[in-house]
């Protein structure tokens, strides 16, 4: 314990060197944490779009709604399945939906970007997504050329407010309301009546059918009954798992690219830590000799200097995480590769990212401090004492 106190006290004496080294490590931890926050935020936005109480039906050969085709004759069969829940008015909680893409100009740059338009079933689709709230205006009327726009669409694209009109698919659409979906993917969508939108886009098939299950635990039975029905070529997936699968490709790409860059940056931080520790060993040669003469074993000398390096890295981690925490509310837009539409999401810092950053910092400290610590531990007592 005395040796550890001695090491930490020496860091306080060398304040400038300590802060510069910790700052370099803090920059690496900032990049590392930010990359993980970016991937985590992207996944969270998509995963929270789905509910474990809902099931999504898409064509068996499709991975996403954009690729899926559901014939009109199949939709009533799915809606009549016994696993479909009903509401207090005995309406079956099943919604036919169509996912379409349009291009709209951004507010900041004016450049066009793909936006996802979702044709939904009036009344039912909103009931299936309780996280969605209409914060201005009202829901569109069934069979009309009215639309709901997500909060992020209203903020980031050149679209009119309530009562304004947008032209696409050869028709003029009136903005009936603005919806807020609690930071989910629906904040980046435009909603309208499914049959009206399909007519405007000259489309005759749905993309998906969404149902509320009577019992979410009965999903395996639902999947099996659908697979055994010769009339159906669709499959059922739990809605939150469906969105989680959508997020994996992009999140993996962000993590791999970001961590690769972080590892490159970490080489510089480790080198800086190693130089700092070598300098500390050289400056305290006689002190090391005195400690050895007093009876302190080599292993304790090694652990003391290693602990000093780890403390430096943890100080850097604290600096990096503190800086990363300011990114927690920042939003960013990117292309969702599975839907080819723009998705807005925010950086998300959680306990898992904090723990990963601390572990990464400790590893950097150990790697950077290992050789200088070994050198300090292997010093000859007589030679070290002569260095006075």
C-alpha cells in the first residue's frame, strides 16, 4: 500500500506530464466511446421501434419490408388467424402496410435524400404502436390524400407545417398532423392511408401485415401454423426482433470501422504512456534503489509502477467519458442500408459502453506500462543507489 501511495504521489508531483499523458489517452477513449455510442444509438432507435407484443408478416424470401411482397389475397388469411388479438370494439388488431420511398430536399443543404413513406391502416396501425403520439394536428382520414409526418422529417427536411402540401407520386398530399415516436425509426417516416398510397404509386401488393398477438408466448405456435398453411408464403417474426435484425449490419460496420481507427490512435497513446513511464523510472532510479535496499521485493516495485500506468489510463478514461457524455443528446442522420432511406438517431451512452471503455483504458495502461515497470523491477540495487 505504501508503494502505491508513493506512485500516486509522484504523479501529483509531475502534474503537467501526467495531464498530457492522460489527455492523450482520454482522446482515444473519447473516440472509442463515441463509436460505441453511435452504434448503440442506431440499434436502439430501430429495436425500440418494435414491440414484443406484435408480429410482422413478410414474404419468406425477404429480409425487410422493402423487399417483401404480400398479395392482397393473403392479407385476409393472416388477419383471420386465431392468434390475432381484438380490441374492445372487437376489431382485429391487424394492419396492412406498404413501405415506399420518395426523395425530399434537406433543410441545411438542399440536397435530396430518400425518405420512407409507410402506407398504414387507419386507426389500427397507430394502436399497434403506442409509442407514437400525434403532437400537432390529427390523424389522416381514411381514403384521403392526407399524411402524418414524423418529428425528424419536420425538423430536417424542407416540408411544410400543418395544412401544407407535399407533391410526390403524381399527387398533392396535405399534412394533417405531426407525430412523435419517442426516438424510434417512425420519427423518420411519413404515414398515409395504405390503399391511397398504393394507388398513387401504382402498386398492387402490400409490404407487410402487422398484428397484435393474443399471447406473445404463442409466437412459435403462430410461426408453425403459418408455415403449415399451403395458402401462405409469408413468415411471422416478433416485431422487436425483426427491427433488431435490421440494425445489425449497419451497427456492425460502425463498430468495426470505428474500433479499427481507435486501435490505430491507441498506439500513439500507449507510446506516450510508455515514454512517460520510462521517464519516471529514469528520474527515480535512486529512489528505486533505496526501496530495494529497504527490503521491497522486485514484484512490488513492478506492481507499483504498473499501477501508476493504470491510474494514468483511468484518469484518461474519466476525461474521455466526460467528454463523450456531452454527445449523449446529439442526433445524426445516416442511410439505413436495409431500407435505403435516411434514419435520424442520437448517440447513446450506457453502462455497457462505460464498462467497455474502462476495460480498454486498463488494457492500454498495462500495455504501455509493462516494459518500464519490468525495467524498474530488474534494476540492480548497487547501480541504482550509485545514481544519486
